[in-house]
């Protein structure tokens, strides 16, 4: 009987044998384009993944395979479990881990046919997974069936796995597994693998996997089930998730990462310290943080030194000139690609949230900027891109410098760099379109959306439609909504259901606008929810509770303004009336506005006034003021509008008082002048306000001038003019009118409006 073979020894042997086999057939190295036969074999195996590969009950022979993996391989165990192993590979022919086991057994049993079959399968699957550089960047991950498959793939790149972790939030398109691996020269690299392609294929009988939200839910459900089964790696990936907000729950993440680290997963230790340093809500124990960092460094992981530099900056408020910080950064840099560690630490210093106790915000931002600049100087393309984005956001640098950084990022193949470069060149140019297409090919949803929705006549309609589909599948919110609206415009029951599915997907991805559109679909087409015809209003209620009045009112706006809903304004009216009856003053206001302007609803002055007054009763301080505005400007009923303004002013509306006083003191809008009454109104406004608006000073000055007190008018109008110049420098017409009035006051003349004059 042959002697047992350890798994580690066999793995090394397999890599050597595989390399020799490939060299003998003169095939390309992993990462290069595939030859036709290899591509055919690999795609055939991936195409065999289907729901049929998951039986209701595993065959007995397969169910016993656990024994094969729990003890050293021998010819006897291989013989005993051969049927089960071959059955498993027939069902799941992309399972690299089991193919390696088959190759081990083929050697032990001296079965040359099985050996050749296994070697060819391994060779094809590895080269297919790593084709065209896949695995080197998160936007082009290598496909895997399960996490164990990363080991042969990393070995094929002549690297060794140091740690791994799930990146739960980094992609809708993939279930990313990030791996840190070390090459023969001792340099550490990040590699990326995707499980979602295989998961979607195995669940393809469920048509919902054709939509991005359910696909993401599928990925999370797999993590959840594996976490419940005791997998610490999956636990850390799943528990990072705030399902309601689709964001990181720092406290839950910290607890899950602590448990995973206690189980010996160094990647989760890296994540644990990242969360502790970047998210104050994680409430980490300082001693645990320090001990974890020391353990990571003891394992020779570059991030251990980079995180130590981050800890010194964040916790101890040290600068980049500190000796310990410099030493930690340079140690990390020596173990990674140039600029990587500097960029990594800069990313830890989140601009949106300062750590507890740190008050020197400017200094904190300066440290981050200096790290990015140093990283960029060493050639880190991502640093160039972030600096360019920062320059564009803050306008802190010349356009030429930002353009150069964008071109460097584009030249390095960063999708967002290509996207920005394309925008600079313009989609009307061949270069701009080519770069946008390249960014889209790399999976950037923003670029796919541009090609799918905004490329105009530059693309064939079929290609444009394909890019919009790709953007939607990548989780692009606007693309998902456009897909839904296009489906609605088919005006068929199937189109309505398709729209519902797209918008449900958008809801799962946290798009509030998609939820509001989905509620509109349910209101307009209650037959889509026969078990709950009132679902549209229920979703509207949920929006009101979770997101506030604006989101709930968006449901009505969609029904009034988006085709095909807009053809029947009764749906929007019903939603506004429902919200108004629940006490939402903003809904009453919108009903009043639509009735008084004839916008979607038939012009009805009595109904409009009713809803404005209802809004006032519900607590909206501006309701009567807005009613007066509508009467004056929309219905041209000046006296009625002024009466409402006076009512509003007495009820406490300062803006109604301001505008009424200006009209009375100047004769604006053709009103009869009454400076005494106007002065009394504006005086009450000033009595109520500690800091009157600068326009109110202008109104006070107009009333003082109308009564002949030009000295006070000049003083107060100067205050109004100075504040307007400072706060509204681009309000050219307003400033011109105010300067005109100042000239009148300086010559002891009041401002008397022309009959057609407008308010300032």
C-alpha cells in the first residue's frame, strides 16, 4: 500500500507538476489571454453550474466525502471515496479544491488517465479564472466556487496566502473575497476573488437573480448560513452589515471581528483594527487594539506596521515627522508596492468623522493630504485619483495639476480615472467615448450608466441598452429607476411587474427614490399586490416614518409627473389627501398649491384656500403667507391676498408681515399706500425677531423713508445692502434695486413703486 501524503506536500507537488505540464504544452502563463482549447474546456465546466447541481439530498457516496478531507490521503481512502469524489466533480466541475484532491488520489492510485483529466481541469480552471489579469483588482476579480479555491489560484501566481476577508460593502456586482498574498521576493499584494458568479448560476432557477438586489441578498444569505454554521470568516463578513441601512454597523462589526480573530483569522484582525481606528462607534478596548496590532505585526503582515502608524496619528495625535510614525510607515512600505502603505493609512483618516478627543481638524486633514501626496509621488495611482477628486471638490489646485493626476490614474487603468478622463475629453470625441467604454468594460457602473443613458446618438440603441442593463446590475440607482420607467411605459401587465421587480431591487439596495417610485406603482396598479391592495399607502407610510416628509411626498410627485401615472392625477391626489389626513402639513400645502395653480388638478380657489388653511391648522407657519402669494401672483387677487397676509402676520408669519409692510409703504403691486399701517406691521416683525433678515431691514427703511425719516432709512438700508452684497453677491437684480433705493434715500426721496412693480 502506498504511504499517506500530506496536503501541504501535495499542494507544492501539484504546482510544480502543473507548471511542467503547462510548459510542455507551451501554454501561456496565468493571467495571459487563453488559447481556444483551454477557454472551451473552462467555459464548458462553468456552464455546467446550474440548480440541478444541488440535489435535494446528497448521494450517499458524496455525503461520506468528509472522511476523505479529515485524514491523510492513502490509496485505500482514495479507492473508498473515489465514486463520491467523481460524483461531486460531475455536479460541480469548477471545484478546484476537489480537483486537487482528485489529482492527489490519481498519483496515489497510479491512475494516469485520472491524473491527466485532473491536470487538464486544474490548468483550464486556473487560467480561466486568472485570464487577462483577473484577480489583481476588485473590479476584475477571479471567479471561485468557495474560499478554499483561492489557495491554488494564489499558488499559480507564485504567491502565498497571508490573510483573507470578505468585503461586504465594496460591490453589488460581486461577493468579494480580498486576499493578501506574498510573492517570492517578499512583497505583499492584494488579490480579489468573487463567489457571486457561481452562486447566481447555482440559483438561476429563481428569476429574481436577474436583478441586483436579490443577487446581493443571495450573497448575504450565504454568508449568514455559513456564519450560523460556525464559519468565523463568514460571520465577520455578514455581521459587518447593517441590513436596514446597507452600511457598516461598527459595533456589530467589532464584535464579529473579535470572534473571528479569536478563531485565528489574521485578515479579520486587520479589519478589526481598521474599524477601531476609523469608527469611534465601535467602542474598542484600547488594550485589545494594541494586542491585536502586535499580533498582526508578529505574523509579518505589512498592514500591522501601517496600522501602527495610523494608531499613533489617530490615538496619540502624532504627526508625520514623528520618528515612530516614519519608521512604521517605511517598514510597511518596504513590504508592499511603492506608495501602497501611505495610501492605506490616508484612507484610515476618514474626513467625515474625527476620532474621539481629536480637535485639530485642520491638522488631521493636512496629515491625510500629506500622506496622499507622498503616496502619489511614489507612483500610487489611487492617490493621484483621490487628490484630483479633492482638488475638484475644494478648488484648491490649478486645473492643470488635476488633469495630470487624472491622466496618470487613467493610464494606470483605474476605472474612475478612465471615467474622469473621458468626461474631460467629452463623449462627442472618439477618445472620450473609447475611454468611457473601457471604464464600462472594467465594470464601473457610472461609466456604464453614461453609455446607457446619456450617450445620445453616439451608440447603437442595442449597445446603449446593454450598458444600461449592466449599470443597473451593478447597483446604479438611476439606471435601475430608468429600467423601471421604461418597463412601465410598455403599458402592459408584464411591464408593470418588471418595473415592480426593478424597483424592489432598488429598495433592497437602499435607494429611497426607487422606494417612492415603487409606492407609486402599487398605488396606480393595486392589482400587482392582490393580497394587499393598500400596499402603496403602506410603503408611503414607511417612507414617512423612516425617511421623513420629503420622501413620502415624492410618491405623490411621481404620480403627478411621471408617465404613465401622470395621465390620471387622481392617484397623486389620493396620496396627498391621505398624507394630509394623517396630519402632514406639507401634503396639505401641496394640495393647496395644485388647486390654486391648476397644476395637475383642476383650478379650484375654494379647495386651494381650504388646504392652505388646513396646513396652517396643522402647524405650518408659512401656509397663510403662501396662500396670500398664490392669490396675488397666480389668481391676481391683490386685495384678497393682502388680507390673507395681514391675517398671517398677526398669526406670527414674519415674511407675510415683511411683504405686507413693503407693499403698504411703497405701493408695490399697485396697492394703495398706507405707510403708517405698514410701519406698524414691520415694527411688530422686529419686536418678534432677535436677528431680522437683511431684507427686513430694507423694508423697515422703505417705511421710514415713506414717513419722511430719511436718516434712519439710510442707516437701515445700508445694513440691508451690505449684508446682501456679502451673502448674495450674484443677486445682480436685487442688488441693483437696493442701490437704486439707497440713491433715493440719500437724496431724501422715498421709494414709490410703479404700478407693475415686484417685491424686492
